[in-house]
C-alpha cells in the first residue's frame, strides 16, 4: 500500500511540475506578446519621429544654401557664431526695370513669376556649385569659395560659367515668360561679379544666425551689377585676371561706384565667345558656328575642344 501511495505522491509532484511549467510557458508567451507590442509601438513612434524630422529637415533645406544644409546635418559645420577670412568670387544679379514692369502686372502674377524665375536661377547656381546667399526681391546674391572651394581660378570660372548660362536661359525663356506671366517687354538681367577677400561664416545674435559673407569685395560686386548694362555680365579686374585663359573680355572701362573709395576697373564678358568647354559639353547640345566671324583664337579653341572630346566622352560613359 505504501508503494501505491508513493507512486501517487510522485504523480502529484510531476503533475504539479507540469502545471507550473504550463503556467510558466503561458506567462512567458503573454510577456513575449507584450514585449512584441511594446516593440511595435516603439517602432511606430520612431518612424513617426523620423518622418517628422525629415519633414522639418525638408522645410529647413528651403531656407539654407544646399552646401550649408548638408554640412549642418552631417555635423561637419559648426553652428556657433564665428567667421573666417576667405577669397570668394561674388555674384549679384537683378532684373532690369523690374519695378516698372511689376507695376503693370497683377501682384499674384508677379509672385508666381518670381517663384518661377528664382527656381530657374537657383537650379543653375546649384549645378555650378554656387552658395546662394540670399534673394532680395528679384535680386540674387551667390558666392563661390565657401563652404567648399575648388581653388580661386575654378571658383571664379564656375561663377562666370553660371552667369553665362543664366543669361542664355533667360533668353531662351522669353516667349514662355511673356505668354505665361503677361510681361509687356522681354526680360533682361544684369550681372556683376568680383573676386576678393571676405569674412564669411555665421553672423547674428545668440538666438539667430545668418550664414553669409561681408566685406568690401561684396560691395564692389553689388556696384558692378548696378553699373552693368541690360543682358551684360560685368566682372572686376580681379576676376578677369584669373580667367583670361577661359573667356574673352571687352576693353577696360573704369567706374566710380558709390561707397567704394577708389575707381574700379571692369570688363564685360563676351558672351557669344565665352562658352567654356564644360558649358558646351552635355548629354545633348546644339553647336552653331558662324565661320564668317571666326577668329584665329576661336579656331584654336574649337580644335582643342574637338581634340579632347572623345576622351571626355569616354570618361563620362565609364563614370
């Protein structure tokens, strides 16, 4: 009889053990489900925060130059109030007689036009690596050499190439602009470019900073733009000296811009002869040659272009 009792007790213990194991498994399953739910909620929260941050980031990107935006979010640019002295090539442009033109057009159309125009010009600036400093109505300030630089010559060259492409783009858009925005006259822009040392970086208060450049070189570029004629790209002697191997310029003229203590030598870029090799190359382009006006210099540039073209094309294909 004692053997039977012992067997019963043994079975009871095993049953109790199985019962505890079953409860433990159920408890673990419940806890696992709870942890999965917490993980799901946490993942959803992270995704929601990520979308929120991306949305804020996208909005901020519209207020900052592309180069500055990228460096801030990569952590490579300090956002404290400080500046550095650097050699920049500075660009200013505005639309000729825009005030009088805008008085003849509805305010809504002017707003739509400015959005269109600044978008077109910004795309060209970004293509050539310019830092868009600010828009002032229809005026644009752009500089090359910070926060990234390719060297004084290349920075200046990119700036002038950009200016030429902007003039070409505006000319190509004339029919569309007159039809779409009811402009009474053809749109023309004038451009001034100067190269010189500036203080560039973060300026402002402890609560608000503006990434910009200041200095006399900025003032000279602005004055050159004011002195430029309709459809002209006017550069200072500082810029011309860097680019004599790449562009053709008019004879020197001297201006006495307000706010500048000395006369400024300046030169007009010969737009019809100054398309650099990089400006011409693209996925597709139209090359027009007027042989009646070709100079020996034009022929030499054309020979150089043709001689280098296969190598550059292969390089682009392999890239």
